[in-house]
């Protein structure tokens, strides 16, 4: 019920809502209204209370409450109902939480959000620093009836959707995608995506897309060894970025792109990935299980593979590996 | 210890092994020898016991005891030690058992075997009849450091390895592979493969290859609705096929092909698949999530996709779906 009262407060803001009126609109007692105001205050909402005039919302906390996220959403699959959004103050990792829900049969579009991850996971078994309310740590459950081969395309699609969401929410930031799915700002990583899946050889059972965005993290929030290579949206934009708005934008962009993927296949997403990428045309090294390859990234194949051309003109395509971009000159902008 | 005594009995067979000699060789009491002989008899070994001459092995049961399987193996990865073979009289499904072991960190090459499955699984959530000691129900755990895109190739490779093992163990049977991984004898299915995997978008965590072969099943062992479309090796060859020998052959062929895959990539396996396949060049229909396609199967792509050419010469490739072969004339051989 407290979310309903919050809605009334928001609609009335910046004016006051009297306890009597709220009680009448919701058909509850004035004591019940007061108790729920207390609950909202405990959740971080700054609500002024005046004996004569009633209650007034002064400030909402930038916490990822499902009711707040849903307010900005017009999605048809992902987080299509507030009940599909599972919000936690602290978890081990949102991917792990969501995997358990997936195994228990959670529907497509279920989203796990956390203010803080204690065991945030990156690709290849690495950890991901995820301090309280400093970033967006979220995982999305999808169940497309496609082959596991499409997982790479869904990862690329997620990177593009996230880049677009950042550009919309925090202009003038324009993240570039480093193959396959790292988002960089001025050469530093601000977002990583960890996709995990369960499948038969030719049929996905489910796929979990874990997105980690460093939103309002300071330099000191990063582990020392990452301070040179990592950054956050606020560090680059010079201002605090609203997390609720960003989270809604990510979910909305993902929903749009994913529905297009279901209808028209991966090509539109791959084309868009190319527009946002900063890998193609660059000198790169690629670290793979079987060695390090150097050359120029020349193309993206339709299965999401990166094509690298070495100095002898020989092309090879890679489905996995870690790209390092070789700067042609000192980055100054 | 009973396996050591069995080994002595086998080495001595068809002659007798005295209790005294066995006790001496194993440095145990004659009572211990006798107790272990009892245990072997309980496990199905027919052992003659003569007060004067000792013990003599008359017949081994065709059960899939790890000690029996290992005897025929010279593998370097799959079931490379008897301790990697997990044998069960009855399980729900060997894939499920092995998945639990995989999650607990079981090493590559672990194999789950069962005499009977109560919830045997086929592709696409179907069930698979797996009566006691009538077939080979086994699952193999692999952990190759490759992209999940390779799962399809590992499935194709498994189908070929199994076909070769059947041809070697039960000549003159020559199974043909229906894309992607069903083995047919005279148009009827004798073996299915269910591959399940866990992965990141570009890195397999593990893959489980579940192989089900109808070995010595009679018509009445199949569910009524499958009696026309399913068959067993013994029904087609007219004799009982030794399961232990077949199981060892499957593991050996898989080990050989898998090591080649790790060293040289999927191409050799794809070429061999083509030699054993009965899909390419045939008129087929393919049932997919998005509809039914008809045409001629013309090629296998390097990612394991099937290329179908319709009557207008238009080619389309498919990673998933269910093939039906359209007989051009009545099958008579």
C-alpha cells in the first residue's frame, strides 16, 4: 500500500496531501496512512509532515525500487510488470540470484536488481566491484526459442541497448563498444556484460544477461589495479547520473531490441552494434585460449564473430577472446 | 578387492583358481576370498565353487561395471580411470546425475552409466524409454575451452563416434546419421543424443553428451507409439549385442574424436559426419519453431548448420529443427 501512497504524494507534489484525503482515497484509516508514510521514510523517501497541511514529498532516494523503475517503462516483455522486477539491497550476484529463479521456472523478462553485490561476477570468472548504490547491477532472464549459437548475438544486442540507454540518460556521453560487449568512455571501461546460459546443443533453455554499469562510482570505489582502466558515468560526465532513469532506459532499450531480434533475427542488432562499436577498423590484439593474435579488426560476422586481418592480409574469425585496442596515438580528447 | 579377485579368475579361466592361491596373491585370508566371491556372485557373475579345485568363472553378466568397461579402454581423457566411471543400477536420467556432478566440479571425462533410467530424456523435453540392461544409457562430461557455438559440432562428432562404435561392435550394422544426431538403421531410430550445456556467451563451462542406444531391446520394450519408428541393434542384427564391449567402443571412439577436435578443430569431425550421414542429398522436411521447410538437404556448414535448398533453388541454413527424410521409394533393403 505504501507505493500507492507514494503515487498520491508524487501526483500532488510540490503541494501537500492531507492524511484525511489519502485515507479517503485509499479507503483506509489515517493511522494506516501515517504508518505507511513512516515506511516510505524508512525506505529513504524524504517526506515532510505538517499537522495542519499533511504530507509532502521532498525527495525520492535514487534506489531501484520496482515501483520507481516501472513508472518509466513501456516494455512488453522485459520487466513488463512490477512483479517481474526482483529488487535486493544486497546479493552475492544478480546473475546467481536470477539463475536460481530461472531453474524454478521464472518467466521470460524477470529482472534481478541489487543496490550492492558482494560477489559481483565479470567475464571469465573475474570479479566485478559493485559498491552500494554506486552503479547498476542488474540481470535479465530471457527464454528465446533459438539455438545457443544466438547467445553471442544477444550479448552484442545488450551492449548496444545499454550504450543507447547511457547516451540518452547521460548526454553527452557516447559509449563505444569494444568487441564483444565492453562499453568504454575515453578508452576506459564503464560497463561490462556477463551472459550465462543453459541449453541443449540446438535449443536455449534460458539466457541470463548480467549488466554492470559504473554509474556514480568515484575513483576510490574501484580496486586499485583498475583505477587506470575503469571509469564511471559520473566521472566522465561531471555530474550525478540518476540510476532509476538509467535502469528504466536500459530495460526499455533492451525490450525494444529483443523484440526486434525475435521478429527479424539478429541482423538489425548487428548493424546497430557496428554503429556503436569502436573495434572495427582498429589495430587490436586478441588474447585467446590458443594464443595472442594481432592485426586489424575488419568485420563482424553474422554469428557475432570478430574478423581480424593480420599484416599479411590473412583473415581469421574469432568467437571468443579478449580484445585490446592499440592506440594509434595518445588519446587526448 | 572383489574386482582384483575377478581379474585373477579371468586370467585363470577356464581353469580353476584355488582359494589358497588367491589368498596368497592378495595377502588376505581365505575367508576374505570367499566373501568376495559371494559378492561377485551377487553382482551377477556365475562362479563355480569346488571344495577341491577352488573357483572358476563360468560367465560374466553383461552389466556395465566400471572395472569391466575399463578393461577394454585405452582412452586419455574420457573415462581415463575407472574412478571416472559412475555406474548406477537405476537413475532418473544419466544427464541429470552428471549435471549435479559437473556443478560440484567433476573433472572432464567423467561418465555416468545406468542400467535403467526412470526418467530418460530425449531432445526437446521428450522422454526416452530406457529399460533395465536393454540399452546403453550413458552421459559424458566435457569441459573444452571453446565457445558454446561449438556445442553443435560436439553433438555431430558424438553421433559419428557412436555410429562407428556400433559398426565395429555389431557388424554388419551400419547406422546412418539423420541430422543432427539421430542414428537410424533401415530408417528406424536406434540411438539418440541429448547434449546439454552451461556457458557464458563465448565460453563453455561444461557440456554433457547423453547417448541412448537401444541395444538388446525387443519390440515390446518400446512404447506403443514408437514401435514403427524405433528399433534396436539386436532387432536389426538378429543377435544379442554385448553391451560392455559396445560401451567401451563408444567411449574409445569419442575419446579419439574429441582429442582430434581439441587439436585440429571441428573440420575432421564434420567430414566424418558427412561420410556417415544419410541426410545430405535427400528430400527432407524440417520442422522449426518458425514453421516447416521442405526441400533438399544440400550441405553441412562449418558451424553444424544444415543447408536446405527449396524447389526454387533458394538456400537457407538451419541450426535447429527436426528433420524428416522423405523416402523417394519404398525402402526395401
